[in-house]
C-alpha cells in the first residue's frame, strides 16, 4: 500500500479492473510495482501524465525527483505536458510534426534554453504556458 500511496493511487479499490484506469494511472501503477520490487538504473515512462489532474502531476514530479536524488535513477519520459517538460533536466524536442512529418531532433538542452530559442512548436507552447519570452523572435 505504501507504494500505491507514494504514486498517488491510494484511492484504488481492491479488485478494480485495469481497463477502468487512465493511461496515467496505469503508468503510476507500473511505477508503484517498480518501487515495491526495487528499481534498477533506468526507468522509461510513456505519457505518465495522461488523464491526470494537475495535483497528481505535481505529486508525480516530486516522486520522480525523489527517485533521481535518492536512488540515482535515470528517468526517460515521452511527454507532452508542458508543466512536466518544464521541470525536466534535459529536453529532446522531436518534430516538426507527428508521424511521417516528425522524427527529427529539433532541439536538445534545458527547458529554459528551449524557451529562449522559441523556434519550435514546443518552445512556443511552453512560452505561452509559462508566460516567458513573449517578445522573443524566431
């Protein structure tokens, strides 16, 4: 139960069907299992904030930071949530579009450096979200 509490899933009931959980809840359930079993060197998460409330996203960010600090874990996250991206150590911005229009590295560096460049869709979205560099030019 401690692991479920740590990832913000203490509200789940015993016997709850997995197909009733959001993608973000499934990612957190996976994370709880890893916390219980022991974590290795690298954790890869795909859209862990999917379907989560803002307070759950903040809780997840805090937990992942704790894992990095206390266990020396490397965490790789595929994510679109701007708050989450803004809290990372390093961003690899892929694009310029989705599917066959994507697949190129548009930027690699810190979130602040990405926002300062303001020349990718992600950078512009982050600037709008965080309210920085509104006068920056491409």
